[in-house]
C-alpha cells in the first residue's frame, strides 16, 4: 500500500530498492537497475537478476543474427 506522499513517485525507477513478491518467493532489497544493448540500443529497467537475463538473452540474439547473416549471406 502506498502513502499519499509516495503516489507521485514511480515505484520502478533506477536506483530504487524494492521487495518483490513473485511465484518464486519474496526477494527483499532488490535494486532496480537500467541496462542497455550496445548493438541496438534496447534498454531494460528492472531488478539486477533480471537485467543479467536480459543481457545474456540479448547477446545470444545478436550472435544468432550474425550466424544467420553469415549462413544465408548478406543483402
């Protein structure tokens, strides 16, 4: 529950420390971070553990694009 003083603040902002309730359990003191892809510029704002998943998945995607380009040839 939010206090009236907190209503004007976004709950998910870079640098916030939050408790997250999910189907996996409760994560206390999760820091919200911002990361971005140096290749395409897509960004993610969320908990640190999910940011790592974003970076890993995004890296794999771009490596797949390179492999696809090399396999099928360029335009």
